[in-house]
C-alpha cells in the first residue's frame, strides 16, 4: 500500500488524513526499500511493530509479524544504523 508522506528536514513524516488532519511519524519510523529496483522510503521494521501493539492481534497482524520476524538480521542491523 502506498501512502503519500511529506518529510521534514529533521526526518519526521506527516501524512494527511481524510478529515483534514494528519498523522505524524517520528524520524525513526522510516527506512529504505526497493520497488522494481528503485529505492523508496518505507516504514521501518520498528514502526511496523509499533502499529501492531495495544490490541489483540488479528490474523493479518500475526501474518505480518511472522514476516517481520523472518527478516535477516543484517536488514535489521542496517535499519538501526540509519
């Protein structure tokens, strides 16, 4: 899924919502990924886990967490250095 996010000079992100407000992301919410060989900003592993806290997990959350857990440790270490 693609969500347009505007980035500040400090690395924070801001995503508009449908009611005229916005959702703010901390700078560590982002990492880099590839789509068709092109580097894009994406949600970090850390942020994806944040989104899956504070409620009972649905099947799709469990599915996503299994895939996050399967990421190679080199991917996670690289993200922590950013």
